[in-house]
């Protein structure tokens, strides 16, 4: 295997790695968007529950049925969900930052290899 073939193989490997990271990035971004909408939804529920009084009837949808629920329990459940979703959002943001870094590294590696290939092609035989 000559130097040119080795560099072309390295370039191909880096391109495949970049493609893989981009695919993971897309999936993680989609997951993050879902979590973001869930967080907004739960914040709206919390706002509504904050307006409720002790005399208010609170219902929770379980399967096809509406079941009465205690106001304090409902507030607690929503706050726990908000806390959990916020933690998951932070985790997804950290993953996205890490993937950004990996994409940049793969692009830099490809650029370096491309530069080396160009130098080889221009060198007199």
C-alpha cells in the first residue's frame, strides 16, 4: 500500500466517522426538542395547578379514564417531572457539545489529510 492509498483510507475513515457523529447528533437534537416541548407542557400544567385552590377538582388522565387526584400530589408530581426533564435536557446539551467537538475534530482531520494528498499530487515523481 502506498502513501496515497493510506491517506485516502484515512480520509474515508474520517468521513465515515463524521457521518456517524452527524447521525447521532441529529437523533440527540430530536430527543432534546421532544424534551423541550415536554418541559414547556409541564410548566403550563404547573401554572394551572398554581392557580387551583384546595376546593378545585384535579383530574389525571390514566389510560382512557379521568381519575381525581389530590392537588398537593399533582403539584408534587409535576415538579418532579419538571426536575427530571430539566436534568435530561442538560444531559442532552452536554452530549450535543461533545458531538460538536467530535465533528470539528473529524473535519480538521479530513482537512489535514486533504492537504497532505494535495501536496503528494503536486510533488514531482
